[in-house]
C-alpha cells in the first residue's frame, strides 16, 4: 500500500484545513521544501500536494513552485487544486508533475479525463471524488467542496472506468482533518464493486491502527496529512505498517 504524505499549500506555506473550510486553517511549516525533504528522508516515495490557492481561484497557481520544491529529492508528486479545464490539467502535467489530481472537471466533463489518459497515460491522471454522505450513501461534492452534486459514487467510478481512468482518490469530507478515523467501509465497498480501480483513501487517519485497518480495505494507497503534522506517528512508522 502506497503512502502519500500530504502538503496543502496556501501562500507557499504548509497548512491543513478541517472539512475543507478555509476559515478552519492551521499552519504547520513555512518551508515546503524542508517538509518534503523530511518525508523523503524517512522513505516516502510519493507526495500529495494540494494547491489551495488554486482551489479558491479556480485555476492552478503553484505548479512551478511545487515542482521546484521537490527537485532533486527523489519524490514523485501528484497535485491538484483548481484544475477545472483541460488546458489547466495539461499545464500541470507539462510542468513536470508526475500526476494531476482532478476533482470537479472529472464529474462535469468526464470526456476530458479520457483525453488526458489518451495523451498522457492512465498513470498520470487521478480522479478526485470528494464525498458527502447522504442517508448513508456517498455523493460527489464539487468546486472545492462548496457544492454537492446529484451524482452518486458508483456513477462516478463507472464513468471514470469508461474513460480509461484507473486512479481514484476518495475523500469522505466529514472525516477530513478531524483525526477521527477513516471511513474504512467506504473503501471496502468501492474496492469490492470496482476492483479494476486503484483507490487512494483520504480523510480521518489518526493512528497506526487506522492504517492497519486500511491495509485490508482493498485501497491501493492512503493520503495522510494532519496525523503526521500533529506527530501522531512519523512517515517512517507509517511505512512500516503499510509495506
């Protein structure tokens, strides 16, 4: 199982939001390169970066900065935030980022995902499905978690498969940034229903026990942010559990 330590960036600083709310922000590090180097030194191979400035603006703003922050560290990077057009996605990939993470666009224009897969390959494209639980069923949230669509998770997963997408990032918004444990059942069900997808679990991880539960969920990877910054465990300790 792949560990994706997370860096959420606002004004070039590492922060975390609770439930995606910009007014519930905690700053952790004003040196993203030093933070990325710490992750790499502990054995991380991937880094998950969210351009929160881009999310708010509706266009990616920090792709070049992100790439410069990890240059020479041996980390692969996937990044998202504000990528709401095909041109924006291409801009991020052409800047040298290993994978682009796309949320709202994947729901609004699924065919754009297919074009990206065709042009760049499925390993460089991630569909980010941010989820709100309604009557026990997951539905897709869009536009920086500010809107909830009428599209259920199952529709989105099948649509992405039809477009050739293989990497899916699933976040239960109600869990994000709260350190109350991940929605393991969500990932178990999705992995059972769509075994051809490589699912990245996101939201709620608070302990090494949470990671142990996720290893049997069927998810291919897990994104961890706040638990690392709050020193619940280290990247090195997480890797021992996951690998």
